[in-house]
């Protein structure tokens, strides 16, 4: 059960709107989401019919190259798209059965933060440089829970300790520039989990961090998820980061999901040529001295996406059917896996035979 709880001045609690997941633990349903950016060069179709579900305690990794639409999807779910130039032109985002895209902004703010929260990619830019980090964390409790300054600051210290920031009592008054990149990311996580959200979106949470700190941040997110039964959406372009933490993976290309699968199935045998290319580009210990494979060409211009499958100019499997008409739909190609490719079964069989 999710709730918006306000702490009154006399110490009593007022329970606001209640949010109840589905009987199977379904938290979030994104259905045929479409987003476009109206810019001087034309209309960029950033998101073209994205659909996925998220359940309690589940980690969904959203993978793809830069520009594939991962972060825009997250911003649309959160309701923080810059508009103009960004506009949601279709689809639904249902949280606990309610389409949050149709909620008035005042009600949307009761979902954004308390129910669905986000860890942003660049912690230094996301944090306000003129306020101490403790003040910024405590602001969540003052605004959303009605706490006084003293109690809110105590909660800020507790959260900083929970995300393993040494000397939290002293550092609560420090400013963002006085922390390392890894510590700033921990502060962002503390702010994101402050109101005990049911859904946490982590947008490239390990960008620009060394591999040791990356592992620490991912371990922290996993521990917090286990404690709180959060649904976690992990956005990244690094397949190595998600291998040990994701339950399911959605691969995006040119604003569409081109493959969805269980993490073990996808790594064992991809069903889409784009996913196959991404996996082949990962360095492997058993291939020393060999040239690293790369996907040729560039992602399409979103103001002029080619007809047919948007990946066909870069695809070694492409045939005439891939170059004309509408792009292939996401379809079942196995148990709990889907791919948007005319030749998905051939790609999948090739991976299984190896």
C-alpha cells in the first residue's frame, strides 16, 4: 500500500491519496507512449510507441545507444519534459491503474517524488550548488510531509547514513562541489528514496564513475530495492552494468523497443540484430588479441527516420522487406521474449547454435 502521509504540527499524521498495486504486484504500465520534439529542423519523433510493464521488486533495464529515446521515456513518465519543444502525443502511463498523464498538475506533483522518483544522470548539474546537500534532502520532507526544519534535517542525516556517506552528521552542511562524483550520486539516491517511492528510475546512475564506484552504486541500489520492494527502471547504454542486477531488459532503437527478454535469455541468444551487435561490442576475456566488433553506421536522424525497419541501413540481415512499408511490430518470438524483426527467429537460432 502506498500513501501520501503528512506530518502535522501537533505530530499527528494525515493520510492522503492511497495507491494500491495490482494483485500481481503490477506498479507501472507504459502503453504506446509517443513523444515528439518540434524544432526548427522539423518534427523529431523521439518516442514511437513504447510499451512495457514494471512490477514490485523488479528491475527493468532499458538499453540503447545515445539518442535512442531512453531518457526521454523517463522524462515523459515523470512529467518533466521541456515543453516546448517536447510534447507527449499519444499513449498512457498508468501507475497503480491510474493514467498519470491525465492528472492535473497539482495531483501529478503528488505522484512525482512520493510515488515515482528519479535519479538523474549528472548529479552535479541536478543538485543546487548554492544550498547544502542536507538542506536539499530535507526539503523533500518539508514540502511533501509537512515536517519542521529540525525533524527534516534529522531525516536527511539518516538518509545520508543509509546511502553510506561517511560522517553524515558533519557533511550534511557541505555543498555539492565538496563531494566526489560517487558521493554526489549517493546524495541523489538519498533524495530519490526520501519519500519511499514505489518506482525508482535511475538514468545512467554510474556515468563518469570508475568501475569500483560503479559496483558500489549498483550494490546500493539493489540493497535499497530489496528493503523497499521498489520497482526499478535502470537506464543505461552499458550492458556490463546491468548483467548482474536486471530481471528483464528492453532494448531501444530510434525511439522504439526492438527487443524485450529475460536478462539471461537475452545475453545467451539475442533475437534482434541490433541487440546482437551491442553484445558483440562488449570486450570478452576469452577473445584476447581480437579486434572488437562494432555496429557500422550511425543511428537515424529522428526528423527523417527511414521507411521500414529503422535499423536496416546498419543491419547485415536486411532484405527488401526490411526497407519498405511500416517498421516491424514487437512480436512474440519465444517464451516471455519479444522482438521487432522480420528475421528474429533466424537471429535467435544463430545465437542458440553457438
